[in-house]
C-alpha cells in the first residue's frame, strides 16, 4: 500500500483548500457521530439498569396528590410497596442557580432499595427533618460537605409563616446514578409537609410503587390508573423501564440517536463521494496514463479507495477523539439543572466509527472506480 501513497498524497494536495475543508467537514460529522452513538450507549445502559418492577405514579392533570392515596394504592392487587415524594424546587443564592430536592417519606427506602444509600443514611433522613443527603456531583457543584448548611429559595412553595426560604443541613454524600445526569438531593418529606400552611399539608408530588412481580408491573400500572379513573385525583403511571427507554418523554431516544448518527454518516458519504467523483473527473487523463504504463484496474481502484479512505480515517480518529473530549465537558456546556446524560464513549463507539469510516470510503469510491474501469483510454488521453 505504501507504494501508492505518493500518488494518493499528490492527488489530495492537488487542491489543498478543498482537501482541508473536506477533512474539517468529516471531522465535524464524526464528532456528531461519536456523540450520538455515545449517547445511545448511555441510554442503553440506563434502560438496562432500570427496574421493571418500579412504577411512577403522577397526577394526570397536574397538582399535588393526597398522601392518603398511597394507602389506597398499597391495597391494590400486585402492589408490594408505596413511597411518596414531595418536590421542592427553587434556587440557591441566585435565580439562575436552580435546585431540585426530592423530599422522601420513610417508606421510599423500600421502593428504592437499589439506590446507593445505606440503611443508616435512610435513618439519618428520617431522624433529621432538615437533613439532606446529596450525590457527589451535587456536592461538587455547590462545594458542600457533611455538616454544611444549604439554603433553597422556593418562590412557589411558601411556609406557614409566609417565607419561602428552606434551610437544610448536609448529612452525607453518596454516589451518583447514571440516570440522574446532574446528581440528586434527598430530604425529609415531613419537613416539607409540616412547614407548609395547614391547608397544603398532607399532600405529595408523586408516588413510586414496587410491584410484587416485574412481569406483572405493566398490568399493575394499568390497574392503578383504572382504580382512580373516576376519582377526584385521576392518575397516570409508567414503569421505570418504559420511562428510561423513552427518557420519560414518550420518545424512543435510542432510536433518535441512531437516526441522528445515520444522518451524520449519510452527510459524510454525500460529501466524500462528491469530492472523490469531482477529483476523478479532473484527472481522467492521468488515470488513463497510469493504465497505459501498466497499472491494472485493481491498482487504480486502490488509488481511488485510498484517496477516499485517508480523509475518512483521519476525520474519524479526530472526530471521535473530539467527541470523547466533549463528553467530559458537556455538563458544563449546559445550564445547571439541565440534567442531560453524558455520552458514554465505550469501545464499541470507536469500533462503529472505524467500521463506518471504511464503509464510507468504499461507498464514496464505488462509482468513480466503476467509471475508471469502463473508461476508454484513448478518449481520456485525448481530453474528450
């Protein structure tokens, strides 16, 4: 292959501006490809780790839910455990520093037994009304450690005394979870409930239900909806597995990322195929001369394939390498609280990039190579 390199390099450098622009475009496309395939890997890992027996129960038309509803749900067939979560959303110090705390009742420990909280940490939340357990990414973001105070201003959630400031004490720092892109905070539901005006007490934001059998969970979710369809608080449900497969939006995010990656590949193919085709058209006489002095059709094919493969290979390496670098800084590129999962640059991402680069190079060279194979040497040498 090395004996062809001087000819290929001369062809690429025939028009340096075109070569550089082509390479930059391929790098950009492979950066997009790497990020989307990496994001696909992240969604796949999250969906794989999601529990099939956990069900999210929300108000169908918004608003809070009576805490007493949890006892009714727990009595339904197929329900093992029910936990309630109150949402405390606001900001810290400045309006742009948005914060969200899940205020958990004590039974949530049974529903979220797989979360990285020890029994002692769950006990600490239950004992300390103003206590707060935070994940490592949240601790890093706010520069917090156990024992620190953390004040949240929640304009839409006023206390009985009319103030909207909620003061917490950090109890401990725990591991992050892949599904929670910016980490999480968990507090005591009783603190949120009892501090509010009397008319707003006894209410929660949503329930999490554990089914007795993962295979029955979809049926249990439907049963919960049907049980409260004609009540004053109709509900909607979704299993955790289904929620993470669609990122909670009803959209198959894995399919979306695959489609975006495919669009990026099509863009690379269209670009390189046009560039190679134009380059070959400009050099028909040169290829005819090569054939005249003894180059076979296969040798000419190798030249064309290498001319397409070099920008594809270099673009794939630099593009996917750039995607790996961007994956580490993506959380800092978005507003705090955006919660976008970070692309996972697994070995398969690089394998797919290599396979795609080869496929694009072969596809780009196919039509020009076929044209050269059928070329009339005498006509090409005459410039017609």
